[in-house]
C-alpha cells in the first residue's frame, strides 16, 4: 500500500512542478497577502473624513477647526457653510463626520451657557465612527482651553455639550451595515466564479479549437458568455435584497430602480473581471486561484469588514481599484441614505471604467490562434 | 490568382519552443480535388492544416487559401472553410440539434432551423437529434462533426484524421460521402494514416518530420520513388528478413502476411544482393510492383536519416 501511495505522491509533485503559476502562487501569495493586509487593516480608524459646518465666523470656531485638524482621528477635508452642502457630502460618502458650530456658539461659551456643538456621524458604518465620537469632545475642549485661555473647567461643568446625531442608522445596528455589504461580496464571489471558468473550460475540453475555426470575434464570444449570467446575478441580488429587507429590516430609502441599474452594472463588472481571469489562466485551477486571490482584498480592503477610512492611503488606492468598494458606497448610499445618482455619480463612473478596463484586457488577451 | 487553385502556399515554416514542426512547406491543391495528406505521427500534418485555416500563424512563408491571404485574411477564410478537428471538438453537453443550430447561427446562415433539419436527415441522425453529442459512439460523433463542418456550405473542407478510431463500414460510408461532396465541387484536404484511404484520393502529399517528401497522384508518387520490389514466400521468413536487412542495396524489408516485401532503390544492387538467396529452395521469389506503403516506409526511413 505504501508503494502505491508514494507513487501517487511523486506523480502529484511532478504535475505540480509543471504548473509554474500554481507553484508560484503557493509561495508568493500568502506572503504578499500577509504583508498587505497586516499593514492595511486597522480596526480603530484614524483620519476619518470630516467636514465642519460653520454657522458663524468666530475665533472659537477657528480654534475648534484647528483643534480637530491636530487630532489623528479627524481629517478635516471641507468647511461647509450650508446644510445642503453637508447633506450631499454625507450621502455621497465624501465625509463620515460633520461638526456643526451653530450661530452664537462663541458668545454662549463665553457666557458659560454650555451651548450644544452638533455632531452628525454617518452611522451606516458604526465601527468606523464609534470610537471617534468619544475622542471628539476631548479634542475640542483641549483646543478651546489652550487657544483662548478660557476659564478652567470647574469640576462637573462643561464649556459646551456635544449633541450627537447618528444619521442613517440611529440605533447603530451592525446589520444595516453588514447586509448591504454582503450583497456586494456575495455577488462578487459568485459572478467571478461563473465566468472565470468559461474560457479555460472550452480550452480544456478541446472545444476552443472548434470555436476558433468559426467566424466569431473575441468580443462576440465574451459578450455572449457574460450575458446569461447578468440575468442570473440580477436574480441573486434580488433574492439577497428581499431577504435583507424582510429578515434583517434593512430600509430601502432611495430609488430602487437606480439600485437595480447600478447593481446590473456591478454584476457586469465582476463578470468581465472573471472573464479576464479566464483568458489569462492556463487551466481551470489557475482561474480559480486568481479568483480567490482577487476576492480576498475585495473583502478586506473594500470597507466591508474594516472601515475604509482607517486604512493607510496606499491601501485605500488599492481599495479604489476594486469594484466592490464603489458598490458598497452605492448600496449603503441608496438603501440607508437615500442617495441619488448625483450623489453617486463618481462611484458609477468608477464601476463603468473598471468594466471597460477588464473587457479591454480580456479581448486583447483572448488568444485567437492556438500559437 | 488562378481560379482553379484553392490552396497555394509557399515556404511555410512553424516551430514550437525552438523545435521545427513544419519546414519550408509548399503545396498546391486544385478545386474539386480530394487531396490526401499523409505522414507519420508528429510529422506536422495538423500544424499545416491549422496554418491553412488561420488557427496558427506561420513563422515564415506565405500563401493563399481560397484566394485569401492565410496570414492577414484568416477571418474571411474561416467563413468559407469547414475544419474538422482530429479530436471531437463539438460540445458534448449539447444535443446533436443544439450543436448544429449553434454552428448555423455563428455562421449567420439564413433559415437555420430548416438547414439543421435537412442536415440531420442527410446524416441519418433523424430520431436521435435530441441525444447529447457526448453520448454518441465514435462513428456517429465523426458523422456529426462532418455534418457540422459542411453545414455552412464551405468551399474547402480540411479534415484532420477524420477516420481515426472508426470502424471499416463507417469509414467506407464516410469516404463515399467525401466523394459525393467533391463531385459537387467541394475541395477536400484530408489527413490520414490509412493506405487504402490514400488510394481513394485524387492526389496525395507525403510529409515527414515537417518536410514535404512526395506529391502527386498515387501512381506518380509510386513511380517517382523508383523502388524495385520482390515478394518472397516460403519458410523461415524471419531468419531471411534478418539476413537481408543488413545487406547493401536492400533498403526495406517488410513482412506482409505470409510473405515478405523486399525493396531497393537501385535495381541492380538489389538483384545482386538477393542473388544467393534466390538459389535457396526454401523461398520462392517473385518480382512485384512497389505499393504505396512500401514507398512511404522507404521515404520515412530516409527522412529520419536526414536528421
């Protein structure tokens, strides 16, 4: 029995050694991923994109602004002057925080009236905003004391009060964040697998030779192979969404048709990427490996499992290249925030761009001959 | 372009990973001909056929197929050529009808369903059209594959060992069909290992180790080889065969059933070599015509010498 097992063992080793790409992925990929994700993931996010809404122009206001700028938690990107501006920034996901300095704030602080400082947090991702909310009050108090020489705070009293407003998810329910995220990741996984095998399968079964000898162009083969799965993916999305609404009470605030349209786009992007892998891979095993290699950052760097804002800049750039990152903003935007196409235009364009890139690579990489 | 020449290529060369598979190959095939393409395994037959229909790009050389350039106009060639692959390459998980309908639609044929129905009847597949192609026996698969590549009414058929692994009856029917198609004006290039099939061709070409070694009608090829052949019958043929093989002037000794074929390119030398054996009472010597097989085996042994 040992002889037969070792015969099999040697044969498998020989075959493995022939398949260079598989061999390389086994060595290089775990290392790359360990380094990539080890440095990128941070569950206590810093540098959260923040806007300050200035309802008055006062010295205290400016102190607060610089105080926020000095903390690691907040990255003050915008100074807004109207509610409408702030709404758009939150809906499109440009900022996660808005600190509003109300009119008459400076005067009220000096009189010791403990006025309210309004903080609007995008709670559609509760993890991202939770810890930062706590840091806000300290940061602002420190800034005011240091800069303005205001009277020292008497024990038990405050200069101001922080009025929190958790927008889009007032109860901080993680499911409202996770379920739309799952829609994106589940679709990514299934769509990639559908098409990742489509070309390699034709090659392995020998039917590619027939196909290549027929008068059909690569782009026609690609579109014909992707199209049926767009319908399959759409039904899958519908199923997840219906389950999310009825089982997990996920709200649908925005336009459902816009969601349907952008979901179709997202499905097509993933199918195109899967198809691209299929044209690059030499066999079905390689195609599957590429799919998994691609899938992991889709979960870890897209803002699905860990807050996007908490990642270092380079990791965010990788995240921006992943379709699911943009789709998560779209789904959360439409379902939880009621975002419109004007809020999500950039995300939609990004998806469209990724689709074109994937399709172009696929068509140019498609081997039209058996050379 | 000469309207009667369907395939006209010069100097085709193709190598894979530094190994030359086809070397400086030139050939011409006339319209309406059945052109046999013969040669041992790995001699470059499949590679040549693939270059003709645009599936492979030659490293050097040029030529036309149906008047279109094989390098720059392969799209136009594909529309007018039916290519039957060596290994069955239709979709095993589609039915006969579904396979044929797919082909009809990719080629953009009008009245696709009707054409497919006629094709199924002509192929004698009526009643089994819903059967999956993967469940068909070798002979039926071959018939389906031929049906699929003739469906778009091509002007040229490229058949790569179409009868490998097919029983004699199916083989004969297949060749009858090929002759019908050729009679209708279709040109057929067919590669094969079988000598009886080679003799059914109007013209043949013999290729070994990437080189075209002989070309013409069967009679021309046999005559060009200048082989003198004797047939020996009697006892202890194995012993005789071993002794003869070593002698100068004898280029080939091959057993044929209960007799032996002994051939040489130089008749005088051959006769001198066999003279002592002719006196032996155990064997009966008879002058014979060289067969196509004698010629091919002889050609092949020489081609090897060149390497």
